[in-house]
C-alpha cells in the first residue's frame, strides 16, 4: 500500500510539472521614467464613453449606433469567438476521451494456413484513452490559448475605441465643412450686396470699370466655393455612414448643430490619468498577451523532447451470438499503457524550439514598440491639443477683428471716403480669418479626440 501511495505521489508530481520558461513581464521602463515622459499627475479613472464629454448628443447617438453596426467590431467579435472555441477544443484534447463501441466481426481463414476455424462475434462496450500531460505540454497549450482569448478581447476593445474615434473625427470634419458652407453662402450674399453697390456707382459714373470687375470677380468666386463645400459635406456624410456600418440613405442628420462647439477641457484634466493607462491600452495589452501566448508555445515545444505516456482501455461484452452478448460471462476488458520517446526526430524538435524562441523574441520587440508608440501618441496628443486650443482662441479674436474692419471699410466706400481696393482687401482678409478659425477649432476638437483614443479611454 505504501509503495502504491509513493508511486501515486510521484506521478502527481510529474503531472504538475511544466517544462519551459514561465512568463515574466519585461520591465522596459520604470514608473518614474514613464511619469516624466507623460507628465501625468494625480491619477483619476479613465473616462467611460469619453465622446460624451464633447457635449453633442447627435455625436453620442452616432457613436453608439456605430458600436452596434460596425463591421470592424463584428469581425473582432467573431475572432474572439474563434479564439474561445480553439481554447475549448485544445483543452478537451488533453482530457480523458471516452466513447461507446459496438460491432460485429467475422473472420474467414485461408485453408492453406493449417488448422484454423472461421470466427464471428459481437462486441459492445466503452473504450477510453488518456494522454498524460506529464511535462505540461497541454497546460502550456492552454496557457497559450487563454492568452490568445485575452488578446482577442483586447483587440475587440481596441476596435471599439478606434471606431468611436473615427466616427467622432468624421463627424467633426462634417460639421467643419457644413460651417464653411454656411459661411460661403453668407459671403455670397454679402458679395451680391457689394456688387449691387459698385454697379450702381459704376452706372452713375462714380466708380471705374476696374472696381466693377473686381466686385464681379469676388461675387463669382464666392458663388464658386459653395458647390465645393457641398461636395465636401456629401463626402463626409458618406464616410460617416461607412464607419457606422450603414448606407448613406440610412444616416439621419436632420437635426445637426448649426456650428462647432468648443470643448472646455482644461490642462489638468488631460494629465490626471494613472500610468497604467499605457500598459492597459488595448493594443498594448493585446501585444503583451501575444507575447504570453508565444512564451507558452516555447514551453510546449520543449515538452515535445520528453516521453509521451498514454493509457487506453476497453470494457464491455463479447459473444458469438447476440442473445449471449449482455451476460456476466461475456464481459471482457483490456488496457494498454504506451510510452513513446522521440529519437530520430530530435534535431527537428530542437530546431522547433529555436523557431518558437525566435518568434517569442519578435513578439517581445513588437510589444516594446507598441509601448513606445503609445507613449509617443499620448505625448503628441497632449501637446497638440494644448497648442491647437490656444491657436483657436487667437484665430477667433483675429476673425472678430477682421469682421469689424470689413464692415468699416464697406461703409467708408459707400460714403465715398475710400477706394474699392480697401473693401476687397478687408473682405479677403476676413474670409481667410474666418476659414482659419473654423479650421483651428475643428483641429482642436480632433486633437482632443486623438488624446482620448491615445490613452485607451473605453468607448
């Protein structure tokens, strides 16, 4: 009895052993270094549904619709299902296998082999087999499959974040071009009024033909810009529908805001996030899980060098007649332990280990590069947003000043106190200031969207 317990303990010890390297997270950069790089201060939780901070309910509805309909998200969901199914399949491969067995056997022997009698019999019973996972090959495979599932989950989360950011970016570009279209239509009406004034002076001999032709040019140029912006608006509508995963005709944009809104997000808020946002950013986390997966596959390759032990057996009934089959006297059983050891293919197994280790090193470099990309994107987004926010304020002030100057120049011309060249110059400067402000405002919002995407804020 003591010997049986000793053998059993030894067997359990072997079964619990897993050869190959255990995963240890590579620490490329310490926390202090990361804090200096990212300028993060007091940590706060990542914002849920970050797009709602832009204060636009229309955008909220579009993003949530996109999260339900996007083909990219649906593809990521299917890949997650595939990873989970693979985990279940491979896990079952290292569990005991059992099945029902039944059949009829008939042997007709040759007359030239001596004394032999024909035989026939029926069989029914259970057969089972089990490959013992002595060296952890199955456990390493399960470890790899579990990491693959987690990688697929993070990839799905990343797809959701990317889709939300792309919808928000396309939406802001749409509003930007709608704003430009609205200003172009206003400018065309203004140029029509100016042209009417110049025409009246020209017809009465108070203005020369040069001023008349310049006013006509400004009017026609203003009118020519309208279809260009109309085409841009249509382009971004179609792009928005594609990202959401619907046809353009299904896109309901009947109640969009009349102008872009400036998001009031202060500098402190953009630096109040914990350092682990880099490690938990979906693409970074997915890259680490792929490294974990490959590290486990190295262990599975090492386990191939060790002997395989399997056990198979059968218990059931066998009899020459069906009526005698299910009787105690017809019971039969067998068992067959099997030990296999690699010999001539040793070189192949060794090279497979080298191959898996090389792939692991590739995944390690990819993980490191993904971390570096994440840090760079966060830094760039922080700087770009702060810069664009200040630029937007300056552009707005410049636009307001040019509106006043253009109105004053027009009144002076109508009163005969200035030349039309002054009106034309101030009008052109006002249009430029107007477009620069709208562009700066849209860029500022785009950079804020890029920041939330960079820190991996969940959609």
